[in-house]
C-alpha cells in the first residue's frame, strides 16, 4: 500500500518512514497511519513497530488528522479522499 500511497501523494517512501518534520510531510505520514488503522485495523503498537515510532506518536498523528477532517480542512479532506480507496496489499510492482 505504501507504494500506491506515495504515487497518489507525490511523497517518497523515505519521507513516509523518515523523520522529516515539515507540515506537509508530517501530515501525509499521519494520513498514511490513519489509512492503515482504518483499512486494516492495525493496533497502535503494530503501527508504531512498522513505522519506527512510539504508540503515543501514532495516536497523536492520527488524532491530528481526524481533527483536521472533522474541522473540514480542505487540503486534508482532499488528500484523504484521494487515498482512502487504497487497499492493503494493493502493491503493483
């Protein structure tokens, strides 16, 4: 799913898995975590292990994105609508 996600969002896999702190990169990383949580019901600890983070970081990031979506943030809503149809295991090499 990560390769499909980066194609749709124009961000690199390294940025999704890395530590860049700029808002766009962080928000896309958090959207990716939300996608995995919503689509595959990964636990917070599982997401943390997969992404080299703590569970607290995962929870914070997902809640931040959910807040943006609830408040109607245009960019976040647009990006979420773009990626939410992806399915885990949908990789095409």
